[in-house]
C-alpha cells in the first residue's frame, strides 16, 4: 500500500533486528529479576511484540521484524515492558527514534539508552487552529479588539489505557492575565472534530475599571499568547491525563486576515525530568528504513530494459526436445546462413521456442554432403529455411573461433537447423552483474535483482548464465558455490521468494512437533543435566532427524518449478566443468537446497516464519543438532566423521552411515534437478496464505440478536476465507474466494474503531478489526490479491457501515444501494509473489546512484585494460571484467539511465519544495525536523537507502 502523491507513489518499509537489553533496573522485591518483552511501535501504535524472556535483567531477544508502513509517522519507538501477572504490565523505558534520524543508524548495531516514560514523553498528535483578531465597536462607540480562537480538529492523539475521550482548554495568557475556556468532551476517538470558537477581549475601553483587567494603554499584544492544552477525560481518582499543548504568540496575527495553521502538540515546559542516562538500561537495535519514490512505469523503461537484457548475454546449453535426436555438440563444417530468426520462432517445444532472447540469432543449414562446394539444395529438410532452390556460394559460410562453435538445437531430414548468437556477450558485461560488482554487499544487489527478474520471468536464464560463469572459474569441485558470490545470493533470494510455501508444507508440522514436544535431545556428555540419559536423548534426536529427513526427501515432487529449473542448470554446468567427478552434479545442488535452504530453516525457524518467535534454549539446542545432521546427510561428504568437529556428533552420525540415506538424497536431488517437471498438485491443494486473531462484527445472519464484536481466529487459503473460535477449532463461517467481491478499508467513524476493513460478499459485508495498521494492510493486500480474478468484483463500494437504517457515507436508506466510492486498485493476482517491477527498478537505481563512484572507476578499469597490458591499479583489480569493450558499453548505458532518473527526481524535489507550506497538514508547525526536511528536499535525492 503506497502513499499516493502527485505523479508518483511513496513506499515505506522497515526491517528491524531486536538484539538484547542490558542492565535493566532490578525489581523492587526479593527476587529482583524481571520477565521482560519488547514492542515495536509506529509513534504509539504497537505493530510487533517479542517473546517474554523470564527472570533476567539482560534479556536476549534476537528477533527480526519486517513490515511495509502504510501511513505517515514521526517516531519509531521501542518499549521494554515488565510482565505483571496480577496487574497491568509496567513500562521500564523506551527508545524513540525520529523518522528523520533513522538513516543515522542504517543497518548498524547500535546501543540506545532507555528513556523514562511519562505523560510528557508520550505527547503526539496535531491540532488545527484558526485565530482572528478583529475590531468591535461597543455601544458607547469605543473601539475594542477581540480575538476569536477556533479549534477545528485534532489528529493522532495518544490512546491512554486503551481509551481516548479528549477535550481542549484554550487559554489567553500574558504577564498579568490568564483567561481559560474549555471545549466539549469527544468520546472514544483520538481524531476529535471540535469546531468550537472562543472569544477573548484583547484590549479594553478606557472606562473599563475591573482590577483584574487593564486599560488599553497597559495592553501589550506582543506579550500575549494563546495556549491550547489537550486532555483525556478520566473517571479515575488521579484526574485527567495530559495529552499535549501548543503555544501561539499573538504577534503572528494581522487584523486584515485570519491566521490558520496546523500545530504539532508539544510536552509541557515544566514536564517531569527523566532519570540519568543509563539508569534504566539500554537496548541493542539494528534498523533499516527504506523510502522509495516510484514514478510511472515509462520513466524506468531504459534502465529496466537494460537489466532484463542481462539474461540474454550468453547462449545457454539447452537439452533437445526429443530423445531420438542426436546429442547437442559442435557442428561439422559446411555451414551456410539461410536467414535470420528471433527467439520464439521455429518448431514447437524446442529451445528456440522456450527461450527468451531479445536479439537476433543466425539460422544455419548444415548438409553433411556439402564440405566446400556451393550448396545446390539450400533449405532441404530444414524447417525455417528459405527453400528457394537458389544456389548458395561458399562465401556465405560462417567461421567460428574455437570455443564459440554453435550448438545443434534440432535436426530434421537431411539438414540441421542451428541457432547461434553472433557473438555471445559474457555475462560479466551485463548491467545486473555490474550491479553486483559495485555494491558493497552482494545481498543488497541480489534482492531487487531477483525480484525484478522473477516479475518478468527472466530469473532462470540470468542465474544459469552467472552460475555457468562461476563454475568455469572454479578450480576445485569441493569448493563449488561455497562463497558469498552474486550467484549464491541470487539463488538464496529466489528460494526465499518462490520456495517459502514449499518450505512450510515440508517442515512446519515437524518443527511444531519438536517445539511442542520439549524432549531432551542433548548428546554432549558435558551438557547433560542430572537425571538425563544419554541413550534416551540420542534416541529422541535420532527419531527427530529421521522424521525431518523423510519429509525432505519425499518432498521432491512439490519443489517449485523455478527452483527445479535453476537446479537443472547448476547440475549441467557442474557436470560439464568437472567431468571426472561423478558426485559434483549432486553437491552443486545440495549446496543450496540443503546447506542454504533446509538446514538454516531448521536452525532458525523464526527467520522463515516457521515459528512466531525464537524457540526456548532447549528446543533451540535440539534444532541445532538436527540441522547439523541434516546438513551433513545432504552434503554427501565422502568422510562423514570429518564433517563434525565434535566427537559426540561423529558418534551419533553412525546411526545414518548407511547407503540407503545417500541413495535417498541422490534420488531427491535427481528429482528436483530434472528439467520440465511440474507438480500436479500445485493448483489443487489448499495453500495457507495467512492466519491470526482479529475482531469481527456479527454479520446479522440471524434475524434477532445483538451485532456485537468478537475475537476470532481467521484463516485464508487460496480456496476460502474462514474464521473459528480458536486455532484448531472447526470453522464457524466460510467465505469461498469466488464470493469475495471487494476488500476495502472501513472509515473509523463507523464504529469509532481504528484499523477496520470490510470483506464484501454478495449478501452482506464482514467488518473486521485488525490489531494494528500494519496487520490491517497485510490482510487487505493478501485478500485483494487472491480475489483479484473474480469476475463479479465490484467497482464501487460504501466506505462506511450500514447502521440505523442508512449508509453513514452517502445516507442512502437501502442496504442494497450501489456504492458511493470507487474501489481502490488491486494487486497482481499472484499468490506466490507480490512484486512491483517499477519499485524494484527504483531500488536498483538507488543502488547505482549510491555507488556512482565505483561505476566510474569500473569504466576507467575497462579503458585501462583495453589499452594497457601491464599491472593495473589496485582499485581496479577487484572488478571482474571479461570483455572490457562490452562492459564499457554497458556501463555507459547504465550511467546514462541513472542520470536520466536522477534528473526526474531532482525536478520532483524542486516542484515539491515550491509547494511545501510550513503549517500545512503535511508539515505542521512545531516539527523540529522541518528544517532537516527542507535541506533533504533541496540537496539530496528524494529516495533513501
């Protein structure tokens, strides 16, 4: 869900690692220890909560959290709570990072001091205020100045103890004067609409004699100010809670026109002082905040097309479509060009038809009878040839340098039809590979690259090309794909995106069983606890390993097709490079599917959404031992005992030192590295897409009864949307996906509840409240996505509820009245991947722009290698350049594309800067970061890393 601005979309996301807290204050009791957890908040709205770490003053959380941010915010806050069984959990302290300061801590582990929490530290929200100074003539003819203060509305007030019933006091204050007035209380809303006007006399006629006021001569307008205080009305004995204040000096007023502006609420000047830094402890965090400004698609065409061509640079070795045809190999002499084709032409089910190249290739006829004389039967037996019968001279023969001979693609009759790129460009000269070369970490290049190439169906040929190039550079088959190369990172990212459902179906039931069983599996004699049996623990562990191994090796038919196609290319490239090593075709695949996919998921299931949080220490130890064993089994290492540093692991592995385990692994690897295999159950089987607790309003399916709100467990699959009383209970209600006509937000005023959305069905709408804005966005996105192809989807809807006999939005009385607002745009109907190609291209542009100096150095390196054969400069030696001339051409195009986009961003910043108004709803007065915003908009790119 992007924030729409004029001409572009703005996306915000944040990735957080919550490490640990240390030196928390002791509990005031004999135990002194605390049971602590940490929450992540956008301003004060909780969007994530860690597990509870019991009995510790230095709790380790080690949890990761990622979310798309669906709204504007000022602070990213972290609260550390102490759980209390009998009372409300108490806040130990908090860390609040302003949005503008997030880049200071970008992707760095940082210790933050916990700050004290009180009413002043929790101030948030903004107020819309209008002031007017006018002259009034009294009955006696004396001119008197009066001030009209109008409180229109507030937005984003904090919610105190689960409720917010705000009111405002408006005070005219001066050195010798204070006059206060109060608005009405607005119940159950943190966005109150007051729209109340209060009048104050600023000057008095000379005849006015009350001692509490003063004469006109004594009045100094410049010393007066309007103060607005926001309060939460409370029935508690402690009184009303302070929500914030603002102060406006009257010297800003002009009698000729009213003064109207938005203000951020501020804490009180005499607010309580926090404790000394360090008294409350500290919290270790790693925060990566990203903000993308995405233009319309046509702006990205040059750079996007250049990136997509990265998959076209080398001719892959493709298998023949028919088993009866001869094996691909070098072509004999007697080659004659008949005509030029493009990929996609030729007989069906051939590599030429299955390929995806954008450039022309040569169609060549090979006749074994022709070894030099002119060809008298051009095109004979050659589908796709001209077949004109015109004699062809030997001057048309193609000459291919060693190693660049074309390969036979199909054979028919007396001739052979060949396709060959003239000449093949090395993959190292492609834009995508160049991005991997200039980025500091391969991972930051791989993430947007893989998403972009997956979106356009080009990831397999690109990964095949870079994998083949890497294999050709590898000297030892034992080290194949073991480094953190661009190939490895791209395959890792592809497996995470395309294989997450496969991973969940395969491992989640067994992982849940291990987590819930709490069986002791410790086999290290040094770590054994009193009363534990080594033999019993070893048997528990053996059963778990056997179960995990069995489900993995039996899951080959469910492996996603895109992963199988990649594994096929890895297998073929490795087997061709190391023809004497019969196992390399297996280790090339197992180094990814076992070492980088299954083993890490078993070791850290929370990182792969297999568990909601980190597991407890005992379960974590069990999963570590299982992961180690599965990794060794999958590696097909010749010396199993040498794979373990610990003697107890080598002894335990003797249970699995049988040929049947190696055979099972090889059969599994053979199956997932077979080209063209499809999973017949991939469409029919239900796929769990999302589940969790939410609050729903009764739909009114019964004629009588209250339409109350109840907490229910919701489940969404690609077949239906259901809810039940608790997880594991039978469904109370089910909505088939084809009956979802629209999924839209519900206005807060309908039920005075935030984060509500509606699932519209043919007869009625189901109103649901999510726990926070991030969760609401996630549910709306995934529900919209799975129902996108429904033929009866609505084009208009009611943004408010139908209550008391009418729609609150348009006041229509019929519950079947057509909607009054257009439905929002949907997402691509793809339940596996939600990828925005323009956004990924924008991210790649951001990376290229950030590493522009390296791009220029790479250009210099290309020039140096083209004209100079001696030792090159050290700064150039880090670049992988196979073809300096082609690489230079690509670099030139990349820099030109990045420059064009930078101009568009600069023009957007200038236009926005002109329209920016201090005191508007977007930029209220009192924002200390406004000057920083002005500086960012006028000096730096509109995107951020």
